[in-house]
C-alpha cells in the first residue's frame, strides 16, 4: 500500500517512504520510486491516506503563483494549458517542492495524461551561476520565471528561445545565466514548478559544519526573518528570536546573533559617510548598498551610478568581517575554524557572501547563507517544533539590538534608521519621536523631505528594481533632487525576499511590516548610536565610525 502511495503522490510520498525505511517498517522496494511516472490518476483516494497523515495536515502550501499574485498583470501571458501540453516532455524528475507537487496539481487541473518517456537528447545544464542551476530539459514553458523576473524584479534576464530545435526559456543570447542581467534575486527558482531553475544546495554544508568538532559554528539572523518566521509558526513576535535561537542551538549552532546588531553598526558607518558627503560636497544623492541584488543591478546595468553607492558593506558582510577579524580572536580560534552562517530572507545574500571581495586569503567572511525556508526545512528534518521549544536568549557580546536595526527588514527602514542618527548629529539634541512616516509603507516609490535643525534632507525610498530603473533615468537626466536614496530590489523590502515563504496575501506583507515596526516601538533602544555593544566595538577595536580600521574592515568597492 505504501509503495502504491509513493507512485501516486510523487516526491512527497517518496519522502514518507524514506521515513518508513529509516524506521525499518518497510523494505526497500525493488523498483526505485520516482515521482510522476505512474498512472497515479487511477489510484483510489485511500492510497494517499497514509501520506496525508504524514504531512498534508501540517504543511501550509505556498503555491508558486502566490509570490506573484500580488503584482499587477502587465505584459506576460501565462498559458498553463499550453504549458501542460508541453509537459509530457519531462515529468519524471523535475519535482522540487517536497511537500506539494505543483506540477501534479496542474496536471490534474488540466487533465494531462502521462505517457512513457522516450529518451530524448539532453539539453545543456547551466551550472555556472554561483547560486542557481538551470536545467533546460525540465522546462515546461510555463513562463512563471519570465513573469517574476520581468514584472516583479524588473530585470528581464530570461526569455523564450530555441536550442537543439527545442523551445525553452533562458537567457536569449545563449550566455550562461550569471553573465546576463540576472541580479541573483532567486525569485525565479521559487516559482519554477519543475526544477528547471533550482538553488544550489546549502543545507549539506551546514549539517557538515555543525557535525565537525573542529568548527565553532555561529549564526546571524536577519531582520526580516523574524516577521516571516512568526507568520509561519504563528508564534508571538516577541518570542520569535529566542525561539529561533533555541532551535538553532538544538541543531548544533554554538552561538546565535542578530543581524540587527550589524545593521546598527552599518548605520554608524553609513550615516557618518552621509553626513561627511553632505559637509564636504561628496557625491549626492548617496544611495544605500545593502541589498545585493540592487548592487548587482547597478554593476551590470548602471555602472555610472556606482559612485553614488555608499561604500559600506551590507550588515551581513559587516558582521562577517567582525566575526573573522574580531570575534575569532575573542574566542581564541583561527578564523578558518569559525564557521559563520547567515540566516536571511534572501537568496541574493548567498550570491553576496560568495563575492571575492568578502574573503580574506580564501576564507569567506560569511561561510554559508541559509534562507528562512532552509531553516524551516532543517527544523522539519530534525523534528524541531518551535511551539514546544523553551526560548533561549541570543548570545552576549552582540546581543543588544536597536529598533532602528530591526526596521531594516522593511522598505524605508534603512533610511529611517539613518535619519535617527543624522537628526541627533545635526541638531545636537536627543530625539523625542522616532517615527518618520514619509518613508514607511509598501508603495514602490516614496519621497519625503525631513527638516533637521536648519537643514533639510530630501529622501527617496524605492523598492522593486523596475522603480529603481526609473530613478536611475531621473538621476542621469538631473531630475532626482535627493540627498539620500534607499533601494531594495524586492517590492516592500526584505520581508518579501525570495528566501522567505511567499506571502499568500497582500495582508501578509502588511502584517510582516507591522511586526517589525511593533518590535521597534517595543525596543528598549531605538537608535543605532545608543546600542551599547556597538559603542563597545568602537571602543575596543574600530576607534571611530569611518576610521581607517573601519574602512578596511567594513567598507568595500564595486565592479565596473
Ligand atoms: Fe535584509 Fe539587510 S535588511 S538586506 O533586507 O541592510 O536579506 O532582513 O539582512 O545585510 O540588516 C536581507 C533583511 C538583511 C543586510 C540587514 C541590510
Ligand atoms: Fe531573473 Fe532573479 Fe531569476 Fe536572475 S535570479 S533570472 S534576476 S528572477
């Protein structure tokens, strides 16, 4: 019965069988079990009962379309019927959704019948991209990747093209994906229903590291992860970080820190850079550089804009430098034996961590990046249930974070955090209110002017690269009268990153935003400059913001 279910329900059932095999409840079937090969449509519903028990009840389903549902239809026509007609070309191994096979659902919806596959000429696999593998043979021309790349990210790296007399989707000039305009946002991999576009695996590396007795394994958790994690497990916002920390400790991590600490450090550097550009007539507007997909976009599509980018590394990479150059010394371990893992809402962060600029003598500052989805998968694999974990506080030394650091995860948050520093520096007075409403909200473009003492700061906050391109055009034509611009590639900011579970409704995104602003309101410290452990690192190591040591450790340059 179980074997029948395995044929019927694809990878999901195959995993269930794995569980049975592990427990010694069944013997290895003679035929290997693969998804989508059998005549599952004729199976009785009871065949699925066991599988349903194992996972269907507990796994919320995030269909790929959910990610793009909230965005306006414009040019791309997605034709699922045609896609499924093409689908008979390859159905045997494309499934990447472990718990809910979207392809199978479409097949049911559109009445596709499967035939035995004949051997076809394999199409080339593009594994050149640092984080994405493109296996053209699995493409069913559904067009979702195209749509998300063009309409949500504003990149258009993909299009229909023909290779070996087969119509497929990919870079239209036959170049490897990494050499196109692809910014490595990763959104296409989250919507691909067949595994034609997949992320390179990261979990095995992390499992290996936490089982290596020689390594000290440290995690950092990005601001926007907490909002998605709270939503996914329906736990209280205030408990998310200690619960997540407890889960990571149970997995085998030695230390757990909050990237918001490094966001505070970034504000000290980026805010100081901004004030000095203002005072000394530097290149304005200054544009934020913490979103790696945005940096990729600038390098590939608008190198003339690079002088506007802040020279600051992103919080992820600043924390990496602090780990390898400072924390390793505190622990008395060699930097190569400190394995630093980021937990991010974003796949472009995987790309960023692999950049050669962020390595010293071949040792990366951030060794591996996991997404929120990856951590959820690890918790499942290790049967860690956040609902029953006893919360464990984050580790000391970098344990205190400000509300300014927390709001980094929302579009407008970096600008607001910088304003909180600039306001005090310019006026010389302590702040009374902290909220800058003009930069908050989910609109793709926000513009506001803030009065600081005798000066005015003109800001623009942009999310979604399509909006960024409009802004670039305005900067080029001299029609962008701003001092500071924040750009995030994903609409709404990191809360909508491709590494977070897809928000099913617009209200989910609004709630994620809300969670970050509520955590900020409840925070004991509201500004980066008031964070005592950030003050400590200046006293103990860096000296002043924008000092020579800071420049060496925390700033970077860009590729043209
Ligand atoms: Fe973000 Fe970040 S806020 S880019 O969205 O600046 O990924 O959450 O971690 O680095 O802090 C993502 C989120 C980060 C960085 C921070 C910035
Ligand atoms: Fe387009 Fe992002 Fe996929 Fe690159 S990673 S092809 S930019 S959707």
